[in-house]
């Protein structure tokens, strides 16, 4: 038990009389049962308690040990009741079984929905692939129709017969005769010397552009397409007719001398666009040898 003096002053230390204070009462249990209990706030209310800090700690430790023993005694006293608590519940197994059956049914419904979603997704993917294929076929069909239309226009403009009929150039026909059969447009230029009309370069250029478009379409679709395979003879005849017209125009411009030099260069550019520059050079070499 701690002892405190009432007067803690220098004069009181020399006094021979002292007074023993009573030991403080135990902390009431009700103080710890408050719903808004705060340890720091509760300790601040104990400043007037005649007790050292070490004694207060010892009392709180003893209180904690007492509560632990009481809890242990309570558990030991009702141990059998705790063990029989699960078996004493009535209807619990049936409730658990109902919940389990409900969960199994819900799981089956979810699996069924998942399978239907997967099936529908497969159907949608198949329809999308089919749509892409149809679009591709439509594009190819339009390209093939365009090829056929352009070939017909070229055959008509070049006077080339299709379906195995005779071509524009018969056996033994001279290139000069071909140039004479070509219809001249208003854009034709006249030779300054003799007044002879040149072949229309603008018409040749339009025909060449039409032919190059046909080649691009065939390359895009694929030369192994059955329709394009069947059109190879027509394309060959059209190509030969264009080259004959270019050859006639080149010879005509070359024969004009200085007046036809610019036309020679323009015709050479048409040969280059057609990837036939070597043939043009060969024609010019042959014309130079004749001079």
C-alpha cells in the first residue's frame, strides 16, 4: 500500500508527524461498460486518485487477468451447451439443402445461357464471314463486268472483232492501211509542210488508258480467274491493235521530220506507259536504217 503526505512542501519534510492516506477503492466495473468508453479520456479522470502510476498499472493488469479467468470459467461452465448448439438447431439441414438445390438450378441456367450465347456468337461470326465473302464476290463481279465493258469499248474503238472473228489487221495488210482506216478527230494536227493529217494522239491515249485500267482490274482480281482466263485472247488482240496504231503513228510522225519531233516524243511516252519502250526503239532503229 502506498502512502502519501498531505503537505508536500520543504517544511513538511522536516516534520516528524505524517498521515497515512487510505488505499484507493478498486476501479468500478461499470466504468468500463460505457458504450463510448475511451481509455485516454477515462485515465484523465483519475488525476485526483491518490495512487501512483505503477499501482494503477498493476490494478489494471489484475483486472484484465480477473476478466480472463471469468471468461474461461464461463466457457467451461457452458462447454457442453456450446458443443450441442449446432445439433440443437431444428430445420437447418433442410434450409441448407434448399439453398444448395437453388444454387445448382441457378448454375444450370447460367450454363445454358452461356451455351446459347456461344452458339449465337458462332452464328454471328459465320454470318459476318459470309457477308465478307459476298461483298468480295460482288466486288469481283463488278470488276469483271467493268473489264468486259471496257474490252467491248476498246474492240469497238479499235475495230477488233471478238469471239474468234477476224481482227482489225488481216494477213498481209500494211500498217499504213491501218492508220488510214482510223477515224480522225477534230484534235488532229496537220503537217506544216504537206498538210497531211496526223493520227489522233488523244484518241490513242484514251485507248491506252482504257487498256491499262483493264490490266489493273485483272491484276486485282487475279489472272487465274476463269472469266479472265477466257478473256486473254481478247486482251491479246486489243493489245496488238493498240501497238499497231502506235507503230503507225510513230512512223507517220517520224516521216514528218522536224515537224513531227514533238509527236515522236509523245508517242514514245505512250509506249513507255504500256511497258513497250523496247519495241518503239526497235521501230525507230529500223526507220533510221532505211534513210
